[in-house]
């Protein structure tokens, strides 16, 4: 069997598409070859994640592993740059739509799509073999989980978050910088921070923060990790404010629960929930990691007469008068029409079963 051409070192002709990038001295041909050999996990393919994936694919990062739990809706298109109206009409998961688009953008790289919720049970497998993790998530539980894994595995990762017109980013390199828990020892209590529903979100801040994250990733992957920011960067585009809080006083090895004491309570599963109220969606995600896979074909037959049903290879959707129930092959479900977890569980039990 002949070797996979994508596994071979790129030739000068292969690198020609990155000519303008290689002309930048810190990158050069050597850095570009490093990018081609790099593997990146992007957690979340929504607003930040779609910009991150688009930028790194065009930059020539050799392998992108995309992970997202959700499917596309029309209101995503305001800020999620990889998708269009046809993707929404097809009712396909974001990770799958992103992979299709990226393969048309750059056929020289490898793109994987995983339609799962990042959890303590699967994050180790998802991160296997990668050189860096990028945060495109929308919740602190997943970020704390990523932080735990990266400290344990000594993997760099780039945190990013946006709400309204404000966004922020932190570059975390275990052994060289502090970690997320050095800055934020505990996640904000539920209901204490604004959400997409309460504060809205502007597309331009997404592009700014994701571009900062992507540039920090390119520094690390091209062999220029000394150039990363040692600041917590906070930008408000509406009020035209840029703040940078120095993190030099938070070196690795401080009395931090994660990078100081090696306590990985999010990674070992002792903290974190299996439900999530989805930002800006009036929906609740329910996960059941102990359960086996669900046959969508069998479920479709079971639900006949219960409402309008549509199904593809990736999900089944049931539309009733009050709810939009989306079920994935791993048994995970998104219950649209409520933000009450108890109500969502009742709806799941009614239509899917206990």
C-alpha cells in the first residue's frame, strides 16, 4: 500500500500557498513545516471555534480535530463564519459542516469531526496525539476540564470567551505560565454572569478574540512559544477599551489547585454536571455517559405520531407543539423550548424513555 500523501513532509510546491505567511521572518519555511506537522484539538465549533478552525486551516496546520455537541440554527449565522443557510437547512451538526467547508478550503490538511459533548470520560481520547488545544466553548465547566487535562498532560491551550461586545483571552503553557485556575480558582456561580440571552453578542468581538487565540497558537506551533502573551487580555469593542492584566506574578507552581497542587477534580469527574443550559438557545442538553448508543432508526419508528420527525445520519429531531427534541446516536439530547433542567428531563422521559 502506498503511503498517505498527507503523512509525507510537504514539498516546496506544497508550501507555495503559504508564501506570504512564510515571508514573515518568525514563521519562515521552518515554522511553516512545523505547522504542517502540528495537530490541534478545537473544542467547540460555534462562534470562536469556527473562526479558529477557518484561520488554522488556511494557515496550514496539518491536522484539525473538531469537537462540537450541537447542530446548526439560523441565528448562528450572525457570528459563526464557516456556515451558511444551506447548512442550516440540512440540519447537520456544526462539526460535520465545518469539516466539509474546511476540506474545500484546504485539501492538503486532515480534518476530523466528532459530534460529542466534551466530558471527563472522553477528553483524554479526544486530545490524544495533539500538540495544542483551543477553547471555542461557551461554558466554564468545559474550560476547567480542558485546563485539568492540559496541566496533567503538559499541553498548551488558549482560553477565549466573549459576551456582548467584550472578549478575553489567556495563553496557558504548563510549566511556563500560570493556568486558568490561577486566575479563576472557581467557576462563577450560576446566574451571576451575563449570557447570550441577557447581554447578546456582537460578531466583531468574536473575530477579534479568535484571531488573538489563533495567533497565539501559531506562535506555539511554529516554534515561537517565547513570543506568547503573558497577559490576560480583555477587549471591549463598543467602548473602545483594551485592558491587559499581567500574569507574570502567577508563575507555574504557585499554590494553585491544578498546576500547583495537582488536584484535577474536573478531570477525575468529581466535579462537573452532565446537563447544560445552552447559551442563547432556550434549550437544555442532557447527557447520559453510562448509557449505550441509541438506534435513531428504531427511535423514529417509536415516535411515529408524536409529532413531526426528521432524521439523518447524525441526529433525529422531533418537533411537537411545545418542544424541539434532538437526539444524537450517543443518547445525548437537546430539549428546546425550556431552560428548566427538570422539565427537560421530563420531556426526555416522555418521548425517549428513562
